[in-house]
């Protein structure tokens, strides 16, 4: 079983305050991260880092990584951190689930 170190959102925000040029994209899971790393393989990996939401210590009442990522996005919304969160639609459009919002 793979063990991950999870950082609290406050610690992540503080690290971005200490390094204001740092940029990151947080995604739901490994496949999403690998897709973005492939898609943007021509950019300098130190310029933008892609993270799975599993690296963040944040609660998801229900809904798994999708909910965790939404909660994380809301927790960093009013900061100056250069962090983007990407949540793909999966089957939510087909099932007409509309619980995602832009922040």
C-alpha cells in the first residue's frame, strides 16, 4: 500500500507565500496528473507542478477526490497563491449533476 504525505492547505498556502513564482495545478487523481504532465511536457517542470489531491490533508464528507478538490479550491480561493484546481466532468454532464462551481 502506497503511503502519501499529506499537507494541510494552510501549509501549502504558506509555501506559495514563501515562493511567489511557484505555480501548481491540483487534479483529482493519478490519471489526471499523468495526462497534464504529458500534455504540458514541453514546459519546464519547475515552472508548473501538477499534484494529485491525495497530497492535501482535507476532508471529503462524501464524493471522494472530486469533493476533496472542490473543498481545497474553496479553501484557497481568497489567497494570492498561483494554484489552479482542475475537475473534469467524467459522467456528471451525462447524469446532469451540477455541483461544480468556478472559483
